[in-house]
C-alpha cells in the first residue's frame, strides 16, 4: 500500500502535521509515576451482555491502576457506522481514544489512515511478544508481517447453531451444506409456532457477512483486485436469498425485521427457531442458560452458494470471514508506552481466559487457547476458524461493508410488507456499487 496516500474512510483525509503536533511519548512510561493519568479505550458495545461488559470495564481499570497507577476510561460504539465515524473524527482532529478495539475488517481502514502505531519489534515486545498469539489471528494485523498495526484481542469465527431435537423430529440428520438446502430444511421445520431460521435483519454488523460469504463461495467476491462487484448477478442472487428467507420463503419470524443479533439468539434459545446462522462462540454463554441447553449444537455454515448444488469453479468454501477484534494504538496518544502496557494486560493469558468465560470470545493468546482443551462443543467453531477467509486488506473496505449493509437497511420497508422489490433491489445495488468503487479508488 502506498503510504503517501493517507486515506481515511469515506474520503481522503490528509493528516499532515496534526498527528505530529498531538502525539508524544509518556513522560513517565508504563513503569513511571502515572497517578492521575487516564487512558481512553474505544470498543464496541456488547448488546448481548451489557451488564457483564460494564463489570469487565471496571475490572480492567482496577487491575491496570494496580499495575501502573493509571486509570482506563472506556467509550463504546454501537454499530459499524459509529465505529467508522469515531475513527474518522479522531483522525481528523488528532485527538480521541488512546487505544481502539476494532473489528478485524476495520483494521485495513485504520491502517490506511496512517494514524495508528505501526508495530516494530520493540512494540511487540512491550505487549508480550508476537509469538504469544495464535498465528491465524495475526492474518489481518496488517498488509504483511512487516507492516502491522493490529494486536489480536479476540477471535470470532462464525458458525451456525441448530436445534438437535427439532431436526431429529423432522428426520433431518444434519444441517445442509448448501444455502438452498438450508432454505429447504428451514421450510420443513417452520411449523407449530416455530420458524426454520432466526435472523437479525436490523443488526448493525451481521447482514453484509451473509452476502460476502455467498458471493465469495460463488466465485464472484464483492471486491477483487480493487474492483467492486456489488451490482453483479451473484450479489443480487445473494440478497434475494437472504431477504427471501423472510419475504418469500416465510421461514423467518416477521418480527425479525427489527431484530438485532441478541434478539435472534433469544428466539433460538427459546426454541422458536431451528437454525441460528452467523453466530460466534459468544452465543454459547446465553444458550447454555436457555431452554435449549443440551439440545443444540454448532455446525459450519453452508459453503455452497445460492442457486448451486456444488461449489462452482473459482468458488471458495469460506465458512466465515477471518473475524475478531484487533487492538490498535493511536499515534497521537501522549501515552504510547502505557497504551502498550494496557494491550499487554488485555492479551495476557489470565485476562484472555476471563474474557472467554464471560463473553465466549475465543482467546488469541496461545496459552489461553491451549488451556481450553478439546471441548467438543467448540469443534465446529475451531473448524470454521481454520476455514475462514480474509476480507480484502484495503482502506476502502469499511465503506464497502457499510454499503452492503445499507442495501438491507433500505430494503426493510419492503421486507416488512413481505416482499422483495426486484427493481428497487437493483437500484440499491447500483448505488452501493458506486459508493464502494469510489471508496476503493480513493484507497489506492
């Protein structure tokens, strides 16, 4: 990537001297007198476990103060759009959070700004060493090993939960390996007040992931070699399939037009749906306390795209995006060493194990991951992690995924009325294509 082009998100943001003026090293360092110093960390709000997250914030701040004398104050964002806006605002102003926990798909966007610390060996040493992390989780820390900004914090491969009792009662031995097959199974299982699928159409993060998976499986990824293909036939077919589950197939509760991921998990946990696609290990904490505890299992999601019975030529059998959270440190931070000390704390074995037990997010720390052992319940999740595929490492990707999600947002009125308008969908995809290509062009 050409480092002369410091691109930020929706448009080109020239950082110039602003970052140099605002950035400075710690006066006392991580081991100095840090009483009265407050670090700010930004991360996504946890809508599934909000109270536990607040308690975790307090725990981290207390432990960090005990170790360094400094305090940590947490800020949260509620959607990918909020995440993008916060990064953009901070980059332009040269001030904001010291440390960011970003979704892996936003790491390329953060890297492209040039506003975050590019990790040298001494920086990796300060967070405990690069070799403390599972190698696979380093796959989207930067464009290559020598140019990385993201420290792996949480691993979140996506899978599908299914109700074993409901499938057995219908004579179905396992979930289908194609999206059309899953739709047909969902039709068979939609009865007696239950639906085949639980989907969060109003979720701020999940909708685009379905489209990404289906198109890359079809051999027609939405981005390839800097070119967008959001208005191609395979992309349209993916949307027709995804939206059609509710509108035409009637295998999703109509109320799902307003559901986020937490509501979809709750419906599945209440025994109101047979399949719950696009969930991570974090759902296990909730489901193990629900009415389906002991009655559900995880499986990898279908890898054969809509309209096909086998993987097409050029198709990639992706089970999930390479997903999780990376932690990055802002260059403008006046407390770089303290920020790296916080990253070290968050990615240590003890904190990673505690985070997994509380939220179900898989550790990126090798020791913590190994200590989990061979839990059969996590077998499909581990398999999906190994078959996950990177999203493109481009500064324009943040805008691309927002454009993909916006198609669903703009389709909600028709979806609420139980239809998918062909002409409107084509128009929305045309608009999304323009937005995506402009973002990719600016990121070159």
